[in-house]
């Protein structure tokens, strides 16, 4: 569905926790739950406009 709409394929990279531990930082408290604390706040993660229905499989297409 996404590629036919002009988007790239979705990929996932799985790494061990040990590989990630040296590169993981928690954000400052004022950043935690930002949109909950600031209901009119800005979110830089834009939507693709595509939905992902539960139960959708390749066989259903």
C-alpha cells in the first residue's frame, strides 16, 4: 500500500540492548510527555496520511 502511494518500504533494524546502551539518553523532564503537558504543542512527526488497519496482511490486498 505505501509503495503504491509513493512511499518507501517500512524497514526495522533490531539491535541488542548492549549495542544501544551507549547511545541512549533520556530527554530532560520538561520534554517527557510533551504533548500531554502542552496540548496545543508542536509535533515535528508529520503523518503520511496512510492508515494501518489491524489485521491487514499481504494476502488481503
